[in-house]
């Protein structure tokens, strides 16, 4: 049978979906190979978050055709939904599938022979209401389990609702079934992922909530065979104190939260059409630290959005500087087609956007260092990765401290009790000889 390679651009949700597509091919007898193993078919899962989406797509296609000029190239994912014809016009692309069609490539294409021009299968996004199950497997030590898709928010900087449609979720019973399947493997950690996972349980047909995220994590906590769960990015207005308190006392959910902020200015939050203010955000962070003092808290922040003057930026910087958080994911605002952002007044010059991003990334390094130093001398369990560099193996503690110790094959994909000892020049925490977990 033909050989197929996969390439993923973007988020953890994309990784889970690529892995599910790969399993579909393997079930039909196709052989999965690496990108550089001269495959007959390339499936590229695209992302639309940044302004460089088109440039990245073109580069990956170009590199694919270097590996095999006769290879069939299929493009799926968010950018494929937003601009299907633009992608279809990239030289060498044979087929483009939108959000509703991307899991059905084997139904749309039978022969996988090169086309003179790219063929497009893409429905209107308002027609996309089905939920496709997905979880990653075999790609990394941890598994990304998709529990939710789409978004009903319409933030003024974001194209995701246009690329993925309305919020929709798997049923809890189906997620538990998948979790049990994962538990039967050697996977130790599961990351719950989606577009807006706090909105779990909404029926896209009537926009009513039929199940709750809190109910989901309560049931997952009872699945035996998985050491720990990690919650991916969750909106502050949807991260209830009930969820926080449950994580604090749970058997398997780890003390790590990633909570998008985007701006520390209430004026900017309104312009961005966010559904909270800085007071609510600060309360969530304070509550987490009250019940889980060693919890790791990551923050998304966007700088350079239209209307962000020097005062609003400094307000954001000061707000983040004073918050008890652990690291930042900094995004430089880029205008996206079909969103309100580009039509707003007071655009920030690009050079100023980059300068502000640099300042926030410096703050992130400071926050991370302070958080790591606060953990020295304490005991945690770390899940060690497969990768080995310079005779050292690394992994993450339950509260997302990246640790490093001398390589021992017995550590790979194992959870070990250890004490954090010192921070090395790479920002990793060196540990004493790991002890077997109690």
C-alpha cells in the first residue's frame, strides 16, 4: 500500500486530530512514514492563528515536493477552511478539505494521483456541527484528548469561529470510553484539549448546555490506568471556583492552569470583546493560589491590538508583573481578514508591537525564574520524556516545572518522585537521583 506522512501546524487540538486521521489511514492499510521518508502522500494540517499561515503552508508544500515531486499533497485544517482556494492555488497542492470534510479524505479521494490543479471540498462553516473524536497517540509521551471543538465567542481579533464553527463537544460517556482505551496503553498523562473547553457540553443545534465540564473531569478522575490529567487553555470566566477546588482535591488532575488574559486593561478587553474584566481574572488567580500554592499558572497575552496606547500597554505589563503567575505566551497582534480588528481606529505601528512583545517575553522569563526558584527543595513527581540531549533526560513535574537529570533508560515514560535542587543555565531544574514513586 502507499506510504503517507503527516505534518501539523498549530495547536494541541490539531495534533490530536492529525493523529486520528493517521489512524484512519492505517486502518485502511496505508503505511505511516516520516516526512523525510519519500512518502507517496502528504497530509498537512494547517493553522490560521498568525499572519504567516500562508507562508508556512507554501514552505511545507515546497519541502514535501522536494522529498517526492510526484507525491499527492492534501491540505486540511483551519486555514484550509478559511481560504481554500488560496491554498488550492499553491503549486503542487492536489486537494483541500474544509472543517466538515477533513476526516473524510479517504472518501473524497480514491486514487491519490496528482491533479493538474487543486480540488476543493469545503462546506460553509455554519453547516459544520458534527463532532469528530480525536486523540494523539505515539507522537509524544503525553496524549492530547479532544473533548470540545468550535467557539461561540466572537473576539474581535480571532478567526477560530470562522474556521471551526460553533461550540460542540463529545458526550461524556464517549470521552470516558476513549480515556479507557488510552489507559490500556502505556500513556501516563492525558491533556484535555479543545478550542474553548470551558464551554464543554453545548448542543450546537439549540445552543443549550447539556453536560458540564465539571462533570466531565469528575468522571475522568475515576478512570484507572492514567496517572495524571492536565487541563489545556481555559477561559477565566468559564474556570469556576468549583472546577479549581475539584482539581485541588482530585486524584489525577494536576495543579497547572493555562488561562488566556489577552490584556490587563479593561478598555482593551472590551475592544477585544472578551467576556471578563481584570478583576475577575485576578480573583481566579488568587483562588488557585489559595487552594494550590504551588500551582503553575500560564497566561496568554496579545500586544499591539488596535487602540492599545502606551498607557494601556503599561497597565497590562504592571498587572502581569504583580500577578502570581508562572509564565506568559506572548502573541504579537496581526490583522486577520473578516474580523473587526483591522477596521478599528488607532492601529499600533508594527515596530512598536514587536518592542512590546519583547518586553513581555522578558517579563515571562523573569516570572518563570521566580516560580522555579520557589519550587527548589520541594518534592514532586516528574514524567520523563523520550528525548535525550547530551546525556540528559528531561520531563515535567505535575506543576509544569521542566526538570533534567542524567539519562537512565529506566526513566523513559516513567513518573518518578524527586526533589528539585538547582536551576541550570538553560532554565531547567536539575534534580538529585530520582527515587521510585511512592
